[in-house]
C-alpha cells in the first residue's frame, strides 16, 4: 500500500439498499421500463442499464480505505450513461489531489472489462472539476495501451485484484 | 465508389492482435499479439486467381509481455519485435528457411517498447518507448546492432516511429508520434548525430500511428482526437499541417498509405482504422493546379470505401497495405479479437 495517504479521513455513507437506483425508485422490474426489445433486437442480446453497471462497480474497494466506492460516493448510478454499446462512467475522487484516482479508474475499467459483454466500449472520466489533474487522469484511463501495459505489471495487477476482491457482492453486505 | 470484400480471416492469437506486417520480399504476413507470440502466414494465388492464406509458423518469442509491434527488414530476412517487456527481439530463420531463431535481444529502453521500424535501406532500426525516448540503431552484419543515438525530445510515451520510405534529399527522415500529442521529425546530421529538426503540433490528443506517402512528400498521422492529419513538406526542413480529416467516431489507432490504383495526380490510398471498429479508405490527389498554388495547399481527399465492424464488435488496432506489385488493393487488419483479416478493395 502507498506510504502517502491522500485522504486520511473520508466521509463514509451507509449504502442504503438501492440508494440512487432508478429501478428501486420505480419499484418495478429492472427490465419493464426499458424500450421494447421486440423490434429488430436480437433476443439473446442482454439489455444493460446504468443500474446494472452500477451494481458491477459499487462494491469495488477504495485502494486506501476499507470502504467501497459506493460508501465513499466515488461512484453512483446517475454518473453512468449508456448509449447503445457505449458506456460512460464518471467517478468523483474524494479529494482533488487524490493520487489514487488513476488506480480507482483502472479498477473500474478492469471490472467492466471482465463483466460486460465485449460489444461495449467503455469511457471513464473523473467528474469535471473534481481533480486537479483531470485531463491527465482521463487521458491515462482511456489509453488502452497504457491500460494493457498496467495489467501486465504484477504489482499493479495485484493491487487491482485486492480492490476487486468483493466486487461480486454488487452492493450486498458481506455475509 | 469502391467496396471492401473479405479475402481471408486468419485466427490464431489467443489475445488482442496489435500489429500486422507484410514481408517486403516474400509472400509472407506476420502478426503480433498480447499473447506474446508472432504468427506467420504465407499466401499464394490459386489458378482461379484467388488469394489463399495458410498459417506457416508461430514464434513464441520468449518476450515476457505483450509483443506490441513488428517490422521486417527490407530484405525480408529479418523480423524485429518490440515488446512491453522493454526489449526488442531480432529474428531470422535458420539457414534462411528453417525454424525462427532469436539472433539477439536489444536492451536499452526502460519501459514498454511500443514501436520498431527499419529504414528503407535496412541499415537502421528505430525503436520507441513509454520511457519517452526514440533509439536509432545501426544494423551490422551477424545481428550486431550499435546504438547511434537516443532521442529524448518527447515529453511523454512515444507510440510510433517510422522512417521515410524513400530518401528525400538530403537524408532519410525519421518520424515519431507521442502521447504528448506531437510528432517529431529527425535527420542524421553528418557532422553530429540524429537530431530533431521539427515538432509538428495540431493533434488534440495522443498520436498513435504515422505513415509516409509513397512519394515521401506527405506524412499522415492518426490520433486519439479521432482525426487523421496530413502534413506536407513545404520546404526542405519544413512540414505543415495541410489537412485534418474527421475520420472515425473513436480513437484512430492506425494509418497506412499505399499506392492504390494510381491515377493521374494520384497520391495513393490511405487506409485508417480505429476504436470504432471500422476501416476507411481515402483517395488522395495532388491539389488542382491553378494560376497560383500556395505551397501549403492541401491535397484533395475523398472517402472511397467504408467497412464497418471489420472485426465484429472489436477495435481494429492495425491496418497495412500490401506493397507487392499487383496486390496494391490488398489490405491486412489486426484486431482486439486476435484475428488478422485480409481485404480487397474493388470498384
């Protein structure tokens, strides 16, 4: 773990079940309000919405705290946009000088790379104005060559795996 | 308009294929991949006039990380591999026909080697890396390489290098494109060493790929800003941006400039490919000559063919024209699906 702690005292929010989720607010099935899939859509193409993507990333751990990205409000469903096969994920670093931002973004990217069907193209950005090196962070996160090289670095990959160790919880508490 | 027809699909790699290279002397095509291997395919024309490709061998390489780039020497005898393990491998066939052997490993880069390129004479090899440097190596007999210079002009990762195909007076030019959004041009000063004589700015993001026009008087660059730019030599040591084409919906990863089917005033065909999965073919012509033509008049360009989803839902990482006489309309692509595909451009 890094010697320097960028945000020693983050605000932790309790993840109220379904907080910020459109589907729970509507108290309906995840699929019911989706545009009809009958016209021309191939049946075996699974529809994926922002809540589904949020579920995939909400339980990723922050690299320097024992909390999930959801608990730190680094990620939220409204910050995820999907247009056809293009997914855009915006996240909010807890402090503007957060040196962990590229690592957090890398964890989100790896998680989505592994769990979304490969037809999806994913862009990841920090929330505008939330980071002092916004452009540099965004550029690095969306450069697939740098991402590919990072994942061949065993130390970095191990750190990512640690952050992703309970990502499959999808917001549910540890039993 | 033209159409792009599939000639062959060459699967094989177990992971993303990063680059593809036509052997300049033999009927062989090579591809490299994140699976750390190089795959070789030979091709021939059947009696029906159809092009047929068959896999001939695979080089495991021994690189410990992704093989990011490959380059053939002009003789077609030697293959260079650039890897994320920061090394460059030099490969030749035993007795010119047998197993592929590693002749030497060139060490020097501190981090990922992202590009390798031979000069058109085969006497020089250039390599570039995330360590921000471009190395120029002199090729000696018996796989002996001497580093002639380390060019440290870029401020970020260097993604691509290429030598000019021909030798415009007075010397060959080496070009490099970078994560710092610029392109640098270098020449060999006989009294000193290789030096950067020009920095080309204009792209709004990483420069991923470079290609000289067949005539050597233009340079094309592909960028993360989704455009392809055309740079023109307007004076001996002056290159200017003359054209920016909004080429793709996502990052343009690769550009290749072939002779195409030459027409009067034709500058050849430009092929571009990128993260939107499409391949596009552009015809370029010298500007119409009127009374006064400014030196920086852009060439005329026309999109003559579009191939959507060249590798299904996957990114297309590389595009390369065949240089063989009679095959100027043949194109190879490599994609995130690990496949190499061959295409023919037909009217």
